[in-house]
C-alpha cells in the first residue's frame, strides 16, 4: 500500500510538471482558493469557530499551505484580527480554527474572510496568494430588539485578568448603567444599541461568585445580570516523583500548589497521568497523588506527564525514571525471635518486594539503659550476642535497596527479655553493732544486686551466722526478696556473718563480714571531728592504716533525724584516704555523722575516726534578750538570756557576736572587728567564742554618749536573730568635784562684779583719773595767739612749749647726722628749759616735772620703750632777754615744723605741771629744790617734733639726757 501511494505521488508530480511545460502563461495552477467557508459561535468556550476547505487536488499532494484569516465586527468596522494559519493538508480533513474574542461573540455580528498560499518546499516558485473569499457573517444579538447582557448566566475568569461585558438595548442610543461591586468600569459605545464595559484586574471576592448588572433607563425593571466566578490560576505541580513498594503498583505524588479558590463542584481541577512509552493515560482521583499499575518484568523505564487542567488553563510536568531504582522496601508482619538464651537473641523479618534482581541493606538498632547499639546486615535475619542475662531489650529494623538507595522502609520494632542466669558477684554487706546487756545487737544491711549481676529475679536472701570461738555454732535464716536488712542479738564471741542472694537458677557469691566484741569496745574513746561541706557534698579524709587495713568503709544516715534513717555506706580501697560523700538526700541545715572503719584481711571492721558536718550550715532560730548592768561613763556590762542550743538541724553553735554602733561615730579598738555598711555607718563587732558565757564587759566608751548593742548567736551559716538595745553612758566621776569648786567661785565673782558696779565712780577716780579738758586749761589766759584770740584749743603753731619730749629712735641719729643724742650710757640729771611768757608779770623760771600723756600720743604703738627728754636750762649767767628768748623759740619752732619731712617727725603731746610754791624768788634755790617741788596743776599741752626740740636749745647746752618715766618723780 505504501509503495502504491509513493508511485501515485510521483506520477502526479510528473503529470503536473508536463502540464506546466505545455501550458504557457499558466502560473496559477497551484493556487487553491478557499471553498465552503462556514462561521458559527460556541458560546460556552466563547470561540468563533471557522471551518473551510480547498480544492481536493491540494489534499492529494499533502501540500503545506498558509491561510490568512481576517475578522471584523459589523459591516464597516476595522479588522480586529488578522491571523496566518499554517498547516499541512490531510486528505478528507476539514480545516478548522477557533478565534477567542475578548468581547462576547453574541454582542455583535462578526465577518470572516480567508485567502490561501502554497508554502511547500517542493514548489518554492509558486508562492502566490489566492483571491479573498467572500465575507461570511456570524449573526449577533444586537439586532434582536431585546434587552441582553453578555456573557450570560455565569462566567469563569482567572484572578487578575480583564473581563469585558456588553449590554444590548432595544432602541438606539439608550442610556445604560453597569454595576459590578461598586467598581468603576471603562465604557465604550460600539453600536447604537450595544455598549461595552471593561473591568480590569478582577480579584477574588467570594466563593459564591459576584454579580454584574446592566440597567436600562427606559425600563428599570429590565435588569440583566450575570454571575462572575473568580478562579485562582492553576500552578504547575511541584516535587513530582514516583516510587514502588512491591514492583506491582507505582505511587506518584506531587505538590498541587495553591487552591483555585472555588469549590470543586463549581470548577474542578482535573489531574491525569500519561505514560509515553505505553501510551496509556490514567485520570487521578486525588489532587496530590495517583497510582499506576506496573506490568511485571516487561518495562523498567517510564516517562510520565502529569497534567493539571480546568476550563481556563492547563499545566504539565514530566518525569523519566527506572522503576527498579525507586523502590522503597516494606517490612511485612512482625519481627520474630528465632532463638533466645541468657546472652543471645536471633531476629528474623520479611521484606517485599521479594525479587532476586534486588538486593537489600538492613539496619538493626538495640536499646538498653538509654544506650543504642547499631548493626547492619544484607540478610533478613540477625543474631544479637553478648547480651546481659534477664535483661529487657528493645530493638527495631529497617531496610533499603543496596545497589541504588532511594528511601528507607519504616521501622519495625520488637521487645524481648533474655533468660535468667546464676547471679554474678557478691552482695555489698555492712552492719551496725550496738551494745546490749550480755552481748550486742547486730543490724545487717545489704544492697540489692544490680540487674546486670542479679541475672534474674531475686527470690530471697540467706544469712548464715557462725561463731569463731572454740565452740562452733551456726545459724541459718532467710529474708524476703524485698528486704535489705535483718537484726540479730549475739553474745560476746566473734561471729562470721555471710549473706547470699538466690534466684531461680542459683545463688550469688557469699559476702562475709566478722563482728568482734573487742573491736567494738576499743572504739569508745574516739573523739568526733568537725568537717566542712559544700553543695557538692561533704569532704572526708582519714589517716591511713597500712598495717592492718585492706580497705575502708564510711557509713552514715541520709535522714539522721528520722526513725528510719536510711542507713548508707561506701567502701574504698586501701590506697584511698579521702572522699567526697554525695547524696541526693543531703539537705542544708542537717548535721550528718560519719564513721570511718578499717577492714582487715579477716573481714573484721574496726572504727578509725568519727566525723560530723553539714553540707551547708544555717543560722540558729533563736533571739538573745539583752540587759545592761554596771553602767559607768566609760564601760558597761551586757547580760543576755536565750534559748540557743547546739541543735543538729541548723549548724555548729560557736558562740556570740556582739555588735556596737555609736550614734556619734568613732573608731573601733583592737579587740573588735570593724564593719562598714552602705550608709557609712561603722559597727564594731565583738566575738564571744564560749557558748556558755552570757555576760560581756564593754570598755573604752565615751562619757555621755549613746550606743546601740545587739547580741546574736552565730554558726557557720551566719547570725541568729537579735534586737538592738540603746544605752547612754553617764557623767565622769570627777565632774561633781569640779562643779563643787567652780560654782562657789562663780557665785562670789558675781557678787564682786555687783559691788564694783555700785562703787564704779570711786574705782574710776582711783584707778583711772580723768584726762584734763583742754577747754578748761589755765594756760590759755597767759598765751598770746597769732590769729584768733577766741579759739578755745591750742594748735602746735599757736603756742611756744615750755618742755619738750624727744623719743629715742634709731632714725633720729641718722637725721641729725653728727649731733649726739645720747652721751654713752651715762644718764645726766634732767634739766629744764625756761620758756617765759612776756609781760610785766612774767613768771620766774620754775622747775616742773614733764611727763608723757599717752592719750594724745600719735605713735605710741610704734616704740618699744619711751623716754622723757627734759631740756637743760640755759645758763643764768648768759643774758638773754625774756622776750628775745621767747621770740627765738617761737620762730625756730614754727620754722622747724615747716622743714621737717613727712614721716621723720616724732611728735608727742607733753604737759608741764605748775609748781605749788611762789612764782618769784631765787632761781638757784628753785633749781636746787627742783626734785622737791610739787605740781598743782597742768600748765599746757602741745605736740612738738624731735628736730624742733633740739633746735630750741643753745649750741652749748645742746646735749640732753634721756630719762625713763619710771625714773621720774610722778605727780601727785
């Protein structure tokens, strides 16, 4: 048949070529215009279906042709679609193409035309377009004269897509409103009766769909609507894979991705598997897995295409694999125990698929006491060895393909217990020996054998007590399996005690211990020592006994305050002399007592040491009450009462702490310990190490000071409760004696002050005479003033002094040059200068004592000592007139005042007393009686510089003598 078709084709080609050569000007014999063009609408798919044919000769040649398709809406609209459709013609097949329009096809009429061209490589020279076919019309609903909305009823669109609606009215240019979830839409008028509305990027609102409406103004009751369903976009399946468990069924799984948001009843998503080698197809019931039946031993390679599709979209994914390399074995039934003994167990299991062409690797895990042991095997059975007798084990098995690993199978588990065996090892045995009348009460303790030594269920214990004296006696008794001690009374002899554990198979090795009365009596004089503990335990150490001991034993009670103390012990080798005893039962504030024994080679125990201690000491639960006695200004005695006792539930009662706090601060002496607190308070602490002492003397206190004292009982865990007592020290003892003396003195002093107050005027006159008043001086009446005769007081420039005082200062000798003020150390007898007033009644020269008036002295504070200088009187033989003398003195005096530099003059106020005798008489007699003269009143007060005083003297009489006031005769 194939040969016939080939020959027939060759014949036709030759015939056509011959016809071409014979026919000149004929170039359109390979042009095949479109024939039988039909157009109709498929509303469900919204597809404009176009069908046509060409001349049958084109089908005979199986030509490859191109068809150009034009589509427009209404008669005069533009082309909305221009499509080139290429295909190879197949005999007896109608050509078909479907055009999907964004605008619903019912909204308006559509027109279609087609032309064709041969595009075959066999005839490259004949590529000519045929003529267009006539326009073929597909009638729309816009000319029906009815109200419509398209699409109708319901429509399915994908999320985020654009949807186009059209509203058809009865009359031309009628106003139409479109409603869709209060969203704006784009309005386009395509014809007088048809309006198009576009809604862009629609989103999912609800699973029940969303309504869209067309409302016509001419008839409000004619509302046309449609239900719009928003569908999630189908995703491409992920993680698509297939495997088999038995080489009979293939299980394929995948991840379908996100939900399509609609119920499966409204728009289901369909999945199917297509295998390309066998060209078989299976529709999948589930959305994420599917099964495929394998044909045994025929096909190993598979090429699958998984398709997910709904009305709007289709997704595909492919996979190619060898089924023998994607096998996950499966263990069927239970794991069986083929052989079980005290130390071995054989496991057996069954694997599918059971085919010779597959090999497997199996993994076995065995669990015991929280430990895991792992084994591997390629067989379907395995023997576990070196197991413990009478021990429960848990085991599990899983397998995989050995050549090409794909996945492990699921675990299969099995629990079993090995058989019993004779107990191994010996019991750990210890004892407590307590003296009683005529013997000892022996309490025997043993620790149950651990599981790996019991090798079965212990049924009972056998205790054998045998004397070691001359007379041998033996007692055998048994104890229940749930007990761990027994108690017997023995006499003074030594006994050998052995304890054995029994199970259903046999007994353990005997544990032997010897009890001797001698060793128990020798332990009475051993003193107990304190030990320090911590949260980790209590540290013990002991002196080695290498001569006798082959080991050591430490025993104690976990609950020493309870009736059942939970007696414990621990054994050590001969090389161990220290250990930390730990126990979960140890609690803070509980005193634990330890006894340390040595074990001899004859299994005889003897007490070496006793220890006691705490893991953590606590403060005592008591509160001393303090009183104060023997209070003095610098000491006191503290007395206290309390209920503090050395109880084992707290700590070692070591003594008392006394705290002293002073309100005025201060320092602590050497007997105390200084403690600083956060608020800068200093507290001194005394320590009383004797728990029986209840008094304490505090010394070196400050008088009349307030102190706070507190007494607390202390242990290694801290101080007990306490309360402060406030004490104020007294006044010193000698204070009363001092007050006894000072008070009378103060009283009499007060009386004296009051008496002096009453006689103040008399005291003033006697001790502090009044200073003369210059206004009342009698000398004013004798003096001639330069200017104002009415002035009441004298100035230095208004009068001539009759006596001058010169203060002896080192600066004076420098100022006067070579003039000598002092003539060695010799003190001459003072003389006086006669300054006589003018007038008839001039006074004779009289001698009068001059003295310094400190009240008017300007620089009295600048000198260490004062000297009164008395002028030497002029020689009487020397005739100098009184007037002349007085004028010269006045002139020199005034001139000297003007010439003395500032700061060099030493001015002092002076006074002269008038003599009480006659104003006339012999000068000699007056001079000779100078020292006996008495003054009755002041004559004058004035101030004069040192330089002026010297200038008043005649040249020959210039030497002066300096006499201290202390050497002068004082006035009355």
